[in-house]
């Protein structure tokens, strides 16, 4: 794109280019080829003969002489091969806008009215967070499909939240004791009253039917799943010794209670088996799981949740609680807070503010170019000069900006894709309206100024106050522009006469360089402090009840994370001792991870080995192994959801690993990566999955997408700078 050109001695290169590139529009007016027009107020000011201007001459510029070429050091190359034709094209466009402003004003308005009818297709439904804010092709989505295909999970019989393939729907209440611990009879009594009032909550449906909690709750063996197993055990036996409770596993008779994530702010004592003695517990979590399997249950559960939200404040007041404080939230899958109407601003809604800033910047560029034109020129001449100078700049900027946003389509997040498509397209229309509609406004405003000049140049009226008012209305600074000089904006004068000289001072230069170096250093250091992830508190309004809930949860329940499924994905000879040993070695690798609690692993095969030993059955015999599984499942009904078995082989099965220490998004990402690596290294085909992995996958994709977008942005800036030279 390098083009040779000669520069005349004593003339600026831009002047030569303008002489060689004068468009037919302005030249035709200067040469008198335009048809005569009627009286035009713009000619009142244009008193000079335009033929005196070098641009108005019909003669071609003379080529540089040999001596001039030698003085310049030979032919000089420059990069105006793109800028020159754009300048000519926009000079013609500016001429047409100045000649027919009403056409360029009305056409964008009509186009906007037509395209605006598309707003009737604006969706009214709630946003699908999983679809828009999780990576496309997330491994967790494939893992979920495998789980849904091979394992059954029900919410009306033997419900287990860790065995669900998707997040369950529930209402959650965090109870915080006003004293050091809630392991007191009077404190548990208040919590019990709260629990009973929630479970007694009912509402009347639109068709007049009653919806009770017992109709919508997830059940286990015909009864609603307890909101908290320790509270349930205390309610059944109020004389329960609260000083002998162990954490995170509490064995009560033949029943084993898993208290991890259900008690928070714990203080632990001596070890007791796989657990420790629970000395204090500051907080307790109550969770009311609801049915969502079929459409009818789902609608009734939503209605009950809405009623719960509306009535909870009144319930809290009526209880007059003295020993405890409460915070709550309602959750339906990961569509947190959306269907209950908590204010939520989608990412695309931020696009207009960005586009507005770019559009205003383009307007200022055009206005600045207008101030540089001579007030004595005709409107068409001034508009052609404005477009020749400003439109090229905003065109190059717009093209690079639009391309930069469209490269966002390569990202793996649909929300970012949609945002980039909306913003890139809107930037194009903003640019289109700037060079048409806004240009037309400038031309019409110029006509108004011409009329005002003609009006103000009439002999002064006796009423001097009226004359001052006319000046104030016609011109922003109350004084007539100089007909023989180009207008200068006060801001331009400020930078030219004051800021420019100040900036070129030696001390100022050193200060600017030092400031820039400090800025670069602080920016680099700041990049290492950026935390990945999304704080759900930022999705709700500041006065929402959600913020206190997450504050309490972060303070008291951050030790334990989700329970992760470790799935044996292919048939395995579980009755073979060597196969079991290989499997145990792989599970031991998971349990020895920094992000796992080895004492809380749940695996049906370990319990089944004990079951076979207690019944004096040969665990290494295939027939004995297969035929005794139904009896085992009848004694341990939850395990029936962990074994996919046919008449003669086990197709797949799963264990559960309890994670811990993953409250930060960085640790979530590291845990997920480590668990998947362990599964891949195992001799036995394994897969890890949890409902939250779909959202954890975004942490792994954020850094990759950020680097990709930064590289594209740098390349865009380099291309833009090259095109602007």
C-alpha cells in the first residue's frame, strides 16, 4: 500500500494531495458549472471569490522540477493510498449533505422507525444463565448427559441432593445464634418453631386449590426430607446430648448424619473416629427441597416459593425470635433470583452506554473539523471540508471497533457473543447516523447561523438589549465570528495557548514520562490482583435480602464445597480383587488431594464388601456378587441410584468425594482441573461430575478468552495506527 508522491518546495504535503484530489462536486461549483440557484442565505457571507483559492483553480498543479526533487531527497512514500480515496469520497458525501440536508435527516429517521418495529420480538422470559454464561462445549455438559443417561435421580422417593444431575430447587434459611453456639436447648427450640411454621405454610392457588408444603416437598420414604438432620434428630429426641455431637459425621444409633455444610462457624475438639467433637456451632442451614420433575410439580413449587418469600418477613415478626437471627434466599437451579423478580441487568443492556460514548466522540470530531473551516465559505464547501477531514478518521475508528467487537464471536460464552454482536452492529448504525443525520443537523444549523449573521448585520436598533439577546441566541459566545479567519473553539484555544506550552516544558516532559511509567507498573501489578469469578451479590440490588445471606454463608459455611461424583464409566469386574484394588488406588488419589476430605467419601462398593462379609458371602465370586446386590440395595436404598446393573454385569457406578477449601474461584478452578487429571490418569476409566461444574468451567475459559481478546485488541490498534498514518 505504498504509493510514491512528490512534494513541492514550500508547500505542505497535505496541500498537494488536496490539489490533486479535489472532487468533482466542489470543483464544479468553483468553475461555475452548477446551475444558477435562487437566493440562498448562505451566499450572504460567502463574499469572496472562490476562484482565488488554489482549490478553485481549474489548472492542474505543475510537477516538481528536478531541482525540487533533489532538494527533497528523491521520491517520498507515504500511506495515503487508503486515506486519499476515502477523503475524496467523503468530500463528495459532505457536498451532498450540505446541498440536501433534509434528505439525509429524514432517511435515518425513517430507517430507525422501520427497524424499531423489531422490538416487538424482545423476549419477556427470564434469562437462561446456564445457556448464556457458561462456556460453549463445556466438558461438564457432556458429563451431565452421561449422568442423566445412566443414573436415576428422583425427588419424590429416596431423595438425595448430591445424586441429582442438576441443581435442585429449594428455599434456604441460615440461622445465626446470638450467643457463641446454637447447641443449646432454648436456641434449638426457637429454630424448631421456625421450621414448623415454614412447613405449615400453604397458599390458595388461582383455581381455588390449596398448596401445602407437604405436596411440593422432596420426599424420602414417604416423608418430606428434613430441613436439617441434626434439628430433625433433636426434635424426635429433645433429650439428645448436645455435648456428644461429632462433626462432620455424627452417628446416632444405626443412622449416620453428614453435617458438613449444614452447620457453620464450628469449633472442634478431640478426634472421635473419623470426626471430631463439636464444641460450638454458630450457624445452621435449613433447606426445604421441592419437587420439579414434572411440569405440574414445578409450577406448584414456584408458587409455594413465591408465597414463602412474601410471607417470611411476617413469619419472622410473629415469632419474635430472641436467640437467633435469620437470613434467607430462594434458589431454582442456577436461575438464582430471576423468577422471583430481583432486579437483574443483562449484559447487553450495557451496550447503549458504550455506543453513546463512541457516538459522542465522533460528533466532537466532526464539530472540531467544522470549527476549522472558514465562515466565508459556502455551506456545501464547509461540509465537504468537514467530511474530508473528519469522516476518514471516524470511519477508520469505526471499522476497527466493529471488527474488534465481532471478533468477540469467537469467545466460548454466548452472553459475550450476543453482547459483541449487538454492540458491533449498533456501532455501525451509530456511525451511519453520524455521517448522515448529524451531518444534516450541522448543515441546517449552519443555515441558521447564516440567517442570523444577515439579521445581526442590519443597522442596530435602538433597543441594545434586544440586540444582545439576538447575539446570544444566534451564537454561543455572544459575538460575531470573524469573516476572515477560521473559527477557534475556546477549548482549542486553551490547549493551544496554555496546555501545549506547559506540556512542552522540560520539567513537564519528565513528569509525564515518570507518571506513564508508574501507570504501566501499577497496571501490570494490578493484573495479578484480578480475581476470577462472579459474585452473585453483584446481581442483586444493594438493599436485597440476598446480600446478607451470602455474607453469612461466606463467613460460616465456606469450609466445605460440593460433593463430587467419581463415576466408573465402563463395565468393570468388581468381583475381581485386582480390579477393586486399582479402583481403590484411584479413589485414594482423590482423597489425598488438598481439596478433599478423605473421611467423607461415600462409595457403595466399600459398604457392599462389608455387607458380603457380614453375610458370609464370597465377594470374589461373580454370581454371588451380582445376585446379592438387590438385598444390599433393600438395606441401603440410596445406593440403588449409584449402581447401573443388568442381569450379569454392572455397566457403571459412582462414588462421592467431599470437597473442601474451594471458596474462591481460583481454588474451584484448580480443584476441577486436578480432579479431571486424576480421573484421566487412573487405569480404570473414570469421570468426575457435580452440578456446579458447569459453572466452574467458566473459570478455566475466562483466562484463555481474555488473552485472546487482548491479542485481537492489540492487533486492531496496530492496524488502526497504520491506516491513520
